C-alpha cells in the first residue's frame, strides 16, 4: 500500500514539475481549424463571389456532375452520399468547392465532413477536378437550389 501511495505521489510530483513546458508546447493544436476553415472548408478556395447564374458554366457543370458525381449523389434523395439539391443553401460556395477539390483532408479534419462520413459510411472520392471544373459543378448545383 505504501509503495502504491509513494508511486502515485512521485508521478504527481513529476507531472507537476515538467507539465508547464509540455502544456505550452502542445496547447496550440496544429490541426485546429480557423473560423474561415469551419465556414468555407479546407482547401484551395478561400472565398468566392457569385453573381447571377452563368447558364453556360452551369451546363458544363451538369455534364461534369453526370459523369463524376451522379453515381453517388442525387438532387432530392439520399443515395450513397447526401442529396445535393439544397447544398448551396446549407453550405458556402467555398465549402462546396473545397469538398469537391479536397475531400480527403476535409474528411480527416473538418467536423461537418466527419459527420457526413459517420452518417453515410462512405468517404467522398476525389474526382481530381480542377478548380475551374469544381466551379462549373458549383454553378450547376446553384441551378438546383430550391427557390427562396
């Protein structure tokens, strides 16, 4: 009993002596997300300003969506992944593009992407789209959003 008590006190004393330096070194979480990353996702797109829907860009986005995305996503129903008809209402444009462009890191680090993985049990595949192609898919998704 005395040995257990002595070992416990020794452990507490050692932890108290070296704890302040260790706490300082680890208190800044290198994986912590900034407020901007929480809102707009993790990836190359920091912000995007949208104007009126560009019909030609949306048409190109529809083609890309059909080829690259429709195996897992539908507009109004849950499928392999979430329904995307209202995604531009639920997420910022930058978030949508970053999820398209950087799904691996989003799934690893972003709380909303982690929730989606937990719910759908299937990680989003990286379709290796360029930023311009992701922007076209975003434009198509904008045409699918419910009227507000």
